C-alpha cells in the first residue's frame, strides 16, 4: 500500500510490548521507551495528532516458565509484573496514550479475527511436522523450553528461538544436544500439526519495500539485519504453538493450540489503539488504515525481524493496514562492561533506582539518552552517570538557570526587566536561540536522540557563556540599564530551555516552568515553534518565582554504593555457578563419632621457610597448645589470623611436614574467588576446647 509521508495527518507510535515476567531495567528504558517518549513528546509539542500505544505482552513462553519456576499460575505472574511495569513507566514519565494488556478480551478478539481472516484467505499453510517433545513432562516444548548448543557460534546455552550470544534467530530443532528446561530430559521428536505463514511468498515485496524503498532512511543496523534475512532466503514460519497459555487458535483443528506469541503480540498495538479510541470517543481506523498516517515502531535489536519482516508480512497479507514508515531499533545497552541479564540480576532496576536516587528520573533519562546504543552496543557505567550529572546537568544546565533566577530576584524582586538598547552580542545571542528548535528538530526527525540531547545542552552552554562574557554582577555597579538588557536576554534563553527540554527532561522542564511562572501566566501554553518565532518568550513586568535547584551533585560514596551492589551480585552469581565438590562415600554414624573437633584459638603464626603455601600455627585447643601446619599462606598473613577462633580436628594422627610435626587440622572452605575461609565458631561465649558435634 503506497503511503504519502511528506506531511502526515497523524502519527501512530508504538513501543515494544514488555514481557510481564519481570520488572523493567535501564536496558529497556534506553533501548525503547525513552527514545519513543522523546519522539512522542516532541510531536505533541509541534502540534501533531499522535497515538502512542503499548501494553504488557502476557502470552510468551517466558510467562509460563516464570509461573512454573515460582509455582504459581501465569495469571498471577502477569498481574504482579504488569503492576510493577506500569508504575515504572509512570514514574519515569513515559507518556503512553494507552497501555493495554494482551490478556484483555479486546486483544483476544482482535488477534483471533486477524488469524481467521488470513486463514479464510488461504494465506496460511498447514503442515504436520516433527517437534521436540518432553516425554517426562508429557508436553511439546515451545522455543524457550529448550536449550542447547547454537549451530552458528557454539554457545552451549542457546534458546530454541534465539542465541543470545551471537543473536542468531533459530528453530528449536536447529539446536545441537537440546535439553528440556522443564524436566532436564533429552527431548524426542513427535509429530504435530501447525499453521505456517509462508514468508517466502513475501520476499519480492519485502525486497522492494525495505531494500529499495528504505535504503536511505532506515538505520544501518536495522537495514543490514533485514538485508541479511531477505538475502538468506525466507522460509515458512509457524504462527501457532502447542501450549496451554495464550490465545486459542480460533479455527477447526486448533484445539489445544494457541497463537504463537510473535503473531499475537504485534497485533497488541492495534488492540491497544482500539482501546484508546473507544475510551476517547475516537475512530481508531485512520491510525492504522489511512495512507496519511505515519507508523513508527520503537524496539530493541532482538525484535527487528519480527517488526520488519514478519509483522509487515502479516499486515500485507491482511490487506487493509498501512506499513511502518520507520523502525528505529536500538542495539543493546551493557552494564559496567557486562551484558544486562535479568536472570543473573545484572541490571539497574527502575523501581530500585528511584529508592536510591529519589526524584532524579531526569538524570537517568539524560544519561541513557546521551549514551544510547543507537547504532552499536553501548555501556552504562555509574562513573559516567555521575559525570553526566555533575559536569553537565549541574554545572551547565542547572548552573545557568540558577544564576539567572537568583540574579533576577536579587536585582528586580523577580520581575522581568524591560530591556534597553540591544548590543550586537545580544542580538546574535537571541538569533542563535531561535535556531535551536530547528536544529533539535532535525536530529529528532532522523531519530538521532543522542545528538538532539547534546544540542539541548548546547543551548544551556550558550546561556552560560553569555552570562560569563557579559558579567552582570560586575556591570550592575556602573550601568544598571545594561544589566536589565542582559538579564532580559538570559531569561529568554532560560524560557527556551524550559520548552525545548520537555521531551528529554520532562520533570525538569515542569519544575523550570514553575520557577519561571509560565504555567499559570500570560505566557502559558508555549510550544516548540514559539521559541523560533516569538519575539519575546518572557515579557517585561512578568513575575517569576524564587530559585530552586534543578539538579543536585552526586557524591562519590553514592556511586561506590552502586558499584559495591554490583560486585555483590557478581560474587553471588559466581557462588551460584561454582561447581561444588562431589559428595564423598557414605559413612556410618560411628565413623563420624571418631572425629574429635574442638574450638581453638590461634595464638602464634609464622611462615614456614621456603614454603609458599604453609603457615606454622600455635593453637590453644583448650586441651593443650599444639603446633599445626596449615596450607593457608596464600589467603592469610600471619598477622591477621593471630587471635582468630578456629575449628580444629584434634585427634588426627601427627604428620611431619618439611621437618615440622603437625598435630591436627584447621577446618576451612573456599569462596567463589578461590580464597580460603575459616569455618568459624563465631558465637560469643564459645570457649576453647568445647566439642563440636
């Protein structure tokens, strides 16, 4: 379907539906939701008709896996995490027009009707194929219920639908040495019937639409992945699954089967739009069926194939829907050099962030935008987060605004002064201010949000430089009229910042508008274009409010606390993955009673000559003070263990080690880093010589 996108009458903006199997972390925010929100807020400020829709994806295999793991129902899983996710989006100012759920009736009907129409048109092929089956669990294994070795890169923990190591999209039957995650059993092959979308029929359409039509406007990472898929040849892809959680296949023969989540989930954008339109008394169809609508999908790179190949093929097959004009997918964000991982708790969770950095949503939004993985994977570090806040938000943006507001209140009791004659510098500064809306717009229109955010900061830099050069705090002593003009110009820049910062720093923008008193005043309702076209943004005699700090400095100890938290997570993961020593042969109770273990205290310790690992200890066992040679010199210095309580096996036969007779053994274990740790009787009141049983 041909589309005229030169001047869209409306925009439909979608953001990837998050799985409701866990909370939201910074990777989700950076990859999808902050850029989508920046784009949508900008469109609204420029007077466009926008429907920004999203919703919880509640039918994925990940939901079933989570439910099995926690011993609860899928419904309990989705209800829990839908609430957490919604709250995170609200807390970070993600302004969806509608946030729905794929478990709602409106979505079940919309997805079911889609399937039935394609089925009636003969767009599917029915095939009986051999699929992996878990004999122990008595069920077919959906993609995420299978792990094995990736045939492309050799990664041993690839899932049945995708290898997270190399990014390859797979079928479960492609895996080498597959294993069921349900029971751990090696699956067998069993025949089952499914409906397939023959993607090969759409190769010519996709080649023309993407490879020819969007060669110059889609991001290279998106275009390149699409080209690789199309050039590699497309094959039929199943749109149904053997599962008991999902939307039932609504045709004869579909008993016991559900719609594959990647058939039903993108249709969630349509059902969410329907839900919004019904609530607002609007007609939903123009937002999905009119040629003068611009459809844009915001996703992460792991969803490119579904939004650029599979979903467009489904829409094309249906025949009534427009296609996305752009899919500005981001790459992945890493955390302190390691891949974000929900299962390993290697993440910065949004709800936890706000507990530790209350009212600092914009600092995270800004840092994630400034460091966004727009064309390649990027890394979030806490040091960079601190530097962005302290060196840019505090020292540049906040510093300029604070100086302007403080001086206006000091010199004029908060009343905007009337300017006198403008100097050449004043005129050039005001002219430069008027250029910023177009400059920032150009970057946003091309989905270059990092670039756009830095242009916003350049406007704050313009204000700082202007004040530093004109020095009103000095000029006030000799030319009060000149200072009125300087402060008038500076206040226009501050007001421009209040308007243009809204897509990037919505909470800061709101606070700054309140300080400048532009929300309930003669200048209420300033929009994007006003910064470029209005002669005066903040008129003379306008009353502003007192100064408030927009940002606070982040101290080193706060950052260290976050680094310590991650280090603890890393150690916990190492301990969880550590291979434990196999259990030794079974002994009888009488064998155990032969061991005489006592509490002792190390009273002397020294290194054994010419022995790297050995320390010679004097240990007070309560029975006597004896010599024990222990191989702990690589983990402890003699000085740090004198006075330590230890557990001692006292009836071990003496043994000569390098000419020193050792009369017992100290009980030790080993941590995840390979360092020895005392098995200690640490409770107070435990005396030397007391037995351990």
